[in-house]
C-alpha cells in the first residue's frame, strides 16, 4: 500500500513536470491524480496482458503518466473555471 502511494506521488509529480504551464494544485491533489492515473495505467496494462493492475511495468507506468497528465489538465480546467466564476461575481 505504501509503495502504491509513493508510485502515485512519483507519477503525479512527473505528470506535473510534463504538463506545460503552472498548475495550481496541492500536493494532495497531485497524489490523488497520480494514484488515479496509476490505476488507469494498471488497468490498461492488464487489459493488454502485460501485467497485473498493481504490478509495476513499463507500459503501465507510461500509460499512468499519460493518464495523470490528462487528469491534471481536467482538474486545472475545472478549478480554472471555478476561479473565473468567483472573480466575475
């Protein structure tokens, strides 16, 4: 379980480094998005037959980072739209 959390934090941090621009996300949000990305990567790797969901492999890791980048983009767009609504009110 601790390894899963550490992997999620590493994947989330890598995703934030890859995604251009400044992200306004907390470390907890980064961890949660990294964990979600790692689960998505594990599921896709499992579906492709390269390993178990919680098994660390190259394909799962790459897909997890890509999924985390996408999730960070979605989270940023949601938080950005909320921030703009708050400013205009």
